[in-house]
């Protein structure tokens, strides 16, 4: 799995562009939609996981890439163009996954969800949190961060 396959990465990139005034399109709608889905996913992970460390990392990463951006741009006015931008971004993302990456969006997120609930079944290449936990909770704090996927 590649971080670019995750819609959260796309949303975070839109936030960075907006926050640094490189675009006028406000991604707050995408962020609100994402935080609702992530909250539902977090509840499911919390109730089904065998390893709470993965749940805590999931929540922490999503606070950084979704809640903090919402907080930073919460007072910005939402325009009709922002709604259109959000819809277009979702549509382009789905086309990207289907045509360029040749991936099914439902399978992608089902496997990602399963990797949080049953991390023992997935290797580090399929699970961002497993990579973080294995490399940053051990004594080796200087491990490289290449290939990290954000949920």
C-alpha cells in the first residue's frame, strides 16, 4: 500500500495548499467528512482490536492530520466553490484508484481496517501503524520514516 492511495493523504495535501495560501479552495468539507468516517472507524477498531496500542496510534495520527487542520481553518468561510472542489476531489480520487492504480476502493479500505484490528496478520508494508510501533517504540529511535502510510 502506498500513502498516495489513501484519501486522507489527499485531504491533508489540500489542507497544506490552502493553509499556505497556494489555493483558495477550502478543504474543510473534506476534513469534516473524513473525521466522521474516522470516528466511526475508531469506535469499531476500539471494540474489535486485540492490541490497544494500534488504536491509540490510529487516533493520534488522525488527530494530527484531521483535527488539527480543522482547528486551524475552522473560521474560514465556506464557498459554493469549496463544495464543488470537494466533490471533484472525491471523483478524481476514485478515478485515480480505479484507472491509474487499478485498485478497488472498498477492498483498499477493508484491508486497511482489517490491518488495524488484526495487525498480526499484516506485515509492515501493509500496515503503517505496525511500522511506526516496531520502529519507534523500540530503543532504535533513529529509524527512517520512508514508506509511512497515514490512515
